[in-house]
C-alpha cells in the first residue's frame, strides 16, 4: 500500500500586506527598547523586499551603508540606507545582493540602534526580562516568535500568519500599488519570474473587472 503524497504546507497562510503591517506596528509605538526593536524588525523586514527571518536575524552593522538622502519636491529629503546581503538563497552570480531602505524604515532602524547603543556586530539582539540587552543576535525562531506575538497583540490569529508572510506580503502590496514587477523583484531578490508574478496575477484578478460581474 502506497503512502498518500505528503501535502506541502504553506509557510504563511496569509500575506502581510500594508494594512496588516500597520496593525502590527501600532502594537509597538512606545519608546521602550523592546518596542523600538520590534518596530525596526517589522519595518526593515518588509521594506527591504520581504527579507527572510534568517536574513534579519543575521543582519550586522557592517552590512549597512548610509546613502545620500532622497530628494523630494514637497518635503524634506528622506534618509537612505543600503543593506549588503551578500550571497542569498536566490543569488545566481558571484556578486552579492544589495537592497535599499528609504524614509521611515531607516528612521526606525536608527532609533533602535541609537537606543540600544549598537554600533557594531549584530543589529537585532535579545532583550532580557528586566530590559537588559544581550550581546547575542536573535535567531530565526526568535524573529518568528516576535512576529507572532505582535500578530496576537494586534488582535489577529497567530496561526494564520508567520514571518514568511512579510515576504509574500511585500510582493502582494507592490502589486496592489501598481509597482512594476521587475522593480519589486529587484528589491525582494526573487529570481523566479513565475513565482513573483503569481502574487501580481492574484492581486490583478482580485481587483479586476472579472471578479465583479454582479
């Protein structure tokens, strides 16, 4: 008797789009060290293209480069930062990946690093019960646990979300905002056009005329 084929579980039942992310960020608005850290984790992970939890856990100060501010017509220049990821899961050539942060995510990251007095080594670290900062980096499982805690605090079901939802959510949100697929893929570092375009196709179908026949 042959065993039934094993069903592949989705890494996150739901994508973390902009509206969901806003609810998560609303749970960490205070100036406490923990809130500053978690806010930076959420914003950096999403805005840098939906980084994997392993990439966020491994992020080091030495990977960050300050870039010239982005000029705006109707406001002050926006801070800009480059993250040198090196070789990632989807890297095909010899050259490492570089992604960029602009505006609020840069401010959130700077606020966390300043409050925690981090100027070298691991960017995201553990915080003890009494608010003491660890020298050790968070591991990927801790990143996911922090994410799920914020999901629960936001009144959402943690069973339906995981940190991987930030990755799928980034492309889904990019599609909703009509950002060109190629531009979004450069930030997310997706190499599979088929995989990346599936998020765009789903968003187009959901908001398109074919889904509103009545």
